[in-house]
C-alpha cells in the first residue's frame, strides 16, 4: 500500500438485511477504501491482495478457510459487536490475523435493558398498554397495577461491569441490592450503591424479589438457574435474564480484558472505536486469540451481534411459571425459541401473549387478541 493510500476494508454489502448501514458508509470511507463481497468475488485475484481488514456486520461475511486463503495481506478482522462466538478464532490466528471488537461500548445500554425488563415486568407495562388502547375494554381489576419496585430487593448474579451499572440504576429506584459474584467488590464500590455481598448464590435467591442474571456463559454457568434454584426463590419473585454468549479473551490497542458477550447494537462511538482499532493496529503485533468455550445458540434480538447463552434451564423455568413457583420472568433472548405463551413471561423481542382470562380480566377484555403480558 502506497503512502497516503487508504487501507482496503472488506464488508459484506451496504444496506439490506446483512449489510452495513448506509449511515456508517461516510464514516468508514474517511478511513478506508470500502469494498463489498460482490466486488471482491468479481475480481478475487486482484482485489484479494489489496484487502487488509474485514468489518463484520451481522456475522457477515462468513470467515472461513477459503476466504482467509484468498486474502494474503489481511491483518485484522473487526467485529461490530461484542461476542465472537461465531468465529473460529484458532483458525483466524493460524493465518496471523488478529481480532478486534468493542467490549465496553454497550455496557450502559445493556444495563438499561435489564432495568427496563425489571420495570416492565413489575408494573405490567406492556399488558396495561394493550388494555388501555383496546376499544372493547371497560375496566380491569386493580391487581393489574403489578408490584412495587421501590423498597424491593434486587439480587444481581454477576456484578461485573454491566452488573454494577445495573446496581447504580437500581439504587436510584430505592431498591435494596444483593449481589453474588466470583470476586467480591471493593468496600467503597459496595457502599457507593448500597450493595450487600452474598457469598452463596442460594442466600441471594431466597431473599430477592427480583433476580437478575448478568453472567457470561461458561461451563460453570451453563444452566446456573435450574429447578432447584427456582424453587429457592420466593413465589412472588421475578427472574430477569440478560446473560448470554461466551467469555472471550481479546486484546484491543495492546490492552486485554475478559469481556462478556452481550448483545451489541452498534453505536457511533463503537463504530469509531472499531475504525480506530483497525487503523492503529495494522502496524501493531497483537497476541493470538482463543475461545474458551462456544455457544451454538441463535440470537433473536434484531441487530444483535452475539448469541444467547443457556444460563437458565428454560424447561425448568417454563414449569416454574406454569405452576406458580415464581411470579414472573423477563428474558432478553431465549434459546431455544419460541417459548410457550405464558402470562407471566415477558420477552421484548418477539410476539408473545396469553389468554386474557389468565389475568382475571373481565369479559369485555376477552375480545382482545392475545396480549404481550409482563
């Protein structure tokens, strides 16, 4: 590459379901010569020699041995999301190609999602909204108001970067906070959010009104919450799961952090970070990467770039909801899909619902189509 010439960046396509967003193109073109897979395939021999970086969006383009062999000067692959479960990192490293992602870019928005699920399930917002806009609804029972959040106890399982941000938000809602983590937080961090450490997960489950899972999927956390754990929870408790993906080790700009694979809607700051990493890293020696474990599950959230983890035994969860072992559950994503339509189950990314009778809604309300219930 001649001095002053922009490095060539391979993307799947522009627009469409699996293409980068049109709004990203001007920014990327400031830093790279953009080439699509269609253009690459039309002139594989010549274009292949020019490509130095690949930008993955929605897991595309697919990184396999054939593609890597056809890009002799490839230096880096930048993933637009956090999780890299869909990549064969050992294969990529064997070609001397380095990986980059943006593990911190969506910590705050993921914490927002967790709190949104908690509030929606507690106050039955989705259900109440559908009832309020129905022309056939005359009245509904007072218990439609749900349960109180202020003064309730939130148990956070996984007090990492995102878990701590959830604690900050929960404190603002005047919640009592318990947490369980492999490593206890520093005293001043606990005091800042009013959090109490539970060395044993069972103790947290028995006390919490809301249990929020914020862990990465590892062999140790696979089906962390099963029948036994659900039966330890209060019958009035709600389980909220925003966990998924695998734990990865990766280096960005010569710094390494164990990163939790959460859903990643690419934000402008994240896009800029990925671009800076690609631009800066071309001359840098990055360590090889490896995956500690894999999660062959599918993600349901639109624009998500990581995979759902089986942290919760979903068969046990469905049974617990059907038999009243716990009050409700709110899940960011599910695997497998779909789950049964239950009045006590909230899944924000799909169409779900249950018969109006399940909530004691009067006859006038039973003319409604199945409602998304919190």
